[in-house]
C-alpha cells in the first residue's frame, strides 16, 4: 500500500474496526484504487488490504457505513 488517502473508519457490527481508503497513487491518478482493511484489536494490527474498487478510473473519496443489522456499504466518486 502506497499510502492511505481519505480514510473512512467505522466500528463494525462484530466490534472490529473497518477502514476504506484510497491507495496506490498520488492525489489524482489512474492507478488509484479503494481498499478495505480491518482490525480486530482496536487498531494495533491490520489485515491485508482487499481491493474493493480497482485501478483505471481514478477511484477516490470513499464513503463507508454500517447499518444496525451489520450490513456494510461503500461508495466512491470517480471521474
């Protein structure tokens, strides 16, 4: 992971922390992708990044939410 831009963190239904963030490019660029990581221990350790929106469309500005029933939703804006 190159760096996390615009990270969005939520406490998930099971108590883990979940983060959706942009990675693998600078502020603007076609290699930008959105990834999801989670932590079972309050941020002491993190999972490997899972790509949820791939390269090629300048993915950025993620949003991430958790409903009261535990459903997850993630959105992004791209050009």
